[in-house]
C-alpha cells in the first residue's frame, strides 16, 4: 500500500497557488503510483482549530464552526476544479479525529510525557507558539517569520520533547530518505540542535482560546493546534478507531509512504514535533514516514524597468494567486501541467503567467496536440480511420520504437524520485522525436504515391502509437486531456494498463479511430 498525505490546509483564509501546487503534486504522485500497479490511499484535508481561526470568526461575527465550514467549502471547490482524486478527507473538527487526539493526550499524560508548569516569555501570534532565545536572529530579535510577538505569563501543559531528541538525531543520521530532497537534511539537523533542551507547550488556557480540542485530563485547557493537526495523519488512517468506524484499516496503511509538506513547516513542526510525538506514542524506527519537502511559489516583482526580483506570496502583500480563477481562465490541463512542469520538486520557483501560456502552447498545443491532430486526421483521410498492417520498416521507424525504451526508463527513474518536471522533459522529448519522424517521412506526400502505401501505413501507425504511449505517461499529470485523447483513439483499455505493461504495440492492427478533435486549443491572451 502506498499511503501519501499532504499537510492539511489551515482554514484561516482562501486557497492559493501554493496550496494548489502541493495538492496537484500529491495527486500526480498518487496517480503515478497507481500506474505502477500500487494500491494507493491519498489523504488531504483542512486544519480547522486555533487562535487565528477563533479571532477571524469573531471579527466576522460568526461562530468558529460556521466560519471553518465556509472556508472548507472553498478548499473543496478548488480541489474539484483541479481534478484531484483523494481517497480520504481530513477535517480536524471530525469527532473521530478529536477522540483520537484525546486518546493520544491521555496516553502521554498517563505515561508522564506531559506535565504542567508556568512560563513567562515571548509568544508568536502568527505561529501560535511560545518562543525562546534560540528563535532570535543574529541581531537578537525575533524575525519576521514569527509575526507579532508578545510577552505572556501563564500556566500550561508541556510535552517532554527533549527526551526524544537524541533518538531523533540518530534516526535522521541513519535514514537516507528521512527528508527529500536530501539537501533539506541540514535544516533538520540544525533544528534538532536547537531542540535539545526544549520541551513543547501543548495547551492553551480556555480563557483565551476555546476553539480547540479539550484536554481529557484538564477541561480548563485545549490542545495546541499543531499537536491536534499533526495527528490527522494517523487518526484519519484509522489509528485506534472505534469498532463501528468507516475509517481505513490502520495496519494496512501505516507506515505512511510519504508526507508532502512545504519547506515552511519542515522545521520544527513536522521533522521535530511530529517525529517525537510518534516516538512517544510508541512507533518504532521502521514506522516513521519520510517527508517530501517542496519549495515555494514566489511572485515576480515589477518595476518601471521591468522585473525586479521576486517575493513570497502572502495575503498581507496582496499578491496571492487564486487557483480557481486560474483554472477558470486557462483550464485544468494548463494549470496542472504548469504547476509541476515549471518547478523542480524541493526548489522555489517564480509564478509567471506568460510561462504558463508558453509551456501549454509549445509543449502541449503545438507539440502533442499537433502530433495527435496530424496522426488521427491523416489516418482518417488515407486509411479510413483504421491502423493498417504493413511489412515496411526503415531506420527511422526502428529508431522511434527504440526511443520508447529510453523514455520509459527516464520517466520511471524521475517519477520514482518525485522529480515530475524531469519526467515531463523525457515525455516531451519523445513527442518531439515523433514529430521529427513525421517530418522525415512526410506521410502527406507519400500518400500521393500508391506504390508507397506500405510505407504510409507504417508511418501513420507509428505516429498513432506514439500518441497512445504519450497519453498513458501523461495521464497522472493531465488526466482529463489524456482521457479525451484515449477516447479519440477508441482505446479504453489504455486506462487499465500499468507501467510494466507498456511496450510498443498498445494499439493493434485494425484499430478503428474515433473522429479527431483538437485536445489542446492554443491559449490566446488578450492584449
């Protein structure tokens, strides 16, 4: 079983392109794993508790439950627009999740892993956590990543995080794929060093925060939003579920194959808090998931002289990109393709609408779309819409068939490493090579010579076959478009194939094609 999850999105605002990228990346990986023949469970959802949610709801004059229901609907609509197919949906107000969180809290409290103490110090309102001097920068100040910081003096409950840090350090040192890409490991190691003598505050008094899960051993407190949210990865996988629950079989899903998260929540929440929580609960080294850490989409800054670098997208700067509006403008295929084509997994990238249009028009409309239109239309015109048998073979045809093995090897290599953009480069290279093949053979000219009928049949069947191959390989990325292609090929069996079953000859001799219709109409931007 391949169990993958994304970070659940905080319901204190609308979805933006950063959320969309993470979800599309996860959806592509899930679909690819199914193409490999794996059984897959893809979990995503929303984090609905916390002080910021409570404060925003109060400003709007509504109950927090009403507010998060409204915001959650916006995320669901966005993911529908992007064609996501997830198997599980997490909402942290779900009673089964709350029961699981309280069960974990009680277990850790009973085992002496949670204790109560008074703390006087600094508190980050943005991150909803207490800070120590270790969070100060070189200037002795708390950086902008912490937002507004205030002093607080209050009693709370603490998780003995520091007791598990030595174990975590050994784990990170010994597991090569603890975090992917590997260059992120240095960030984790540095964060571990900062956590050696630090315990985690896991409660908030109800006098200032009521919108959360109540501590089972003290009704005057609710649990820290991160302690609540992180547990979704096991609660919605069926951990300690009730006998009559419809949740999955936990033993079948866990350990999770991968958690997909942004670099901003790698440390300390996922690589430190979550791992130590799992260890305290009783999970062993073999049950600890890997973290796939992706970069950010930034946005180009403009000046009178043109581009002036880039900056992080943020609501405060008013520069976020709405994925729903993006799909409404350019279509699902263009947005999905751009999101995983123009960024290398783990790195940052600048959102650029012009590149979205350029990549769609050149690589899909002009390249694959042109191949599909030419192959199907000429087969319709010269062969009655049926692939024909032929004894003709030449060096160019042999090279095209051989190139499929190369693209399959590259595709599998990069997709197994979550390098979607590089896998797409291999597919585009194959499609471009087929278009070069068409230009070499010139079927529109040899069709004029009845003596070259065998060559024409070979060339057209090779072109149509290449379209079929591309539709299978691209389906994890642009599933709707590939379904349209396969419908025009009149080949529903292509959707049932696994990666190991791909070989030259997916379409048999005598394959009757449906009426061709453009799959990738070019995007035309208004001046």
